[in-house]
């Protein structure tokens, strides 16, 4: 597969549960990337998150967890989730509520191809359709990446003794 997308139209974004047979390597990549921030989080936990699909109209943030998989030419090339909760330590979570953009992952050979932006836009649209007015995320290293896409820094938090930045974006038209 080429390292650059010709256009966003060639990307299919499908619910994770429709690609269950291809989600295990993605779950391994998630734990390799973020496992140090969530002690006790296993590949099986990450796999189950990737298969999650909340109802079309969840009644609470606790019920909101939907995952999508990006597919190009039949290959699974990325992931993204919309979560209601579970991104922060309990004390911080009381002050900084969801929804949360989470689990943005693009396979290495397609990074800098525009795929991450396609995935982010997908979650923004979905969250907006659910009636949310803002969306948060937490990132350890990618503040400038998200800033270039219109997100602003809200605060910093500690996850497993690692400093992370909470960012926010408006979903208003």
C-alpha cells in the first residue's frame, strides 16, 4: 500500500465490530502505545473497546463507547473511538467530563497522509449529531498535531505519573 492517500474518498470508516477478525493487531498496537498510561489495561480490553458500539442515542456518557476502523484497499489502517468516560483518573474525571475522542491510531506507513484528520472529522461529526457541543481528548505527545486542527489546551493531568494534556474543541457549526 502506498504511503499517501490519493483522496479521502478511498478511505472507508466502518464500525469496529464489523472488522472483528482484523482488530487484534490494532489492540496490540493500542496497548503498546498507551498501555503505560493505564496500568492493568490488557490487549483483550483494547480489543473489546475496538468492538464496542453504543446505541445510536446513548442515554448517558457512561453508555457512550463507539469505535471505528479505517480501511483502505481492504487493509485496516487506523482506529478512532468516541468515549463518554474512562480517559482520566477519577478526581480529574469529575471536573473534566466527556465526551472524549480516543484511540486515534494510524499505521506507520500512512502517517502524515491525512488519514488522522479524516478520522477526527468522522468523530466530530458523529459527536455533533449526538447533540454534543464540545469534544475533549487527552494526549501525551501530540499537542501541536491537535492544535493545528483547531483544538485548544485546557489543562494538564497525570496518568500513571505521566503528564498529559487535555484538549478541547467546539462542535458548534
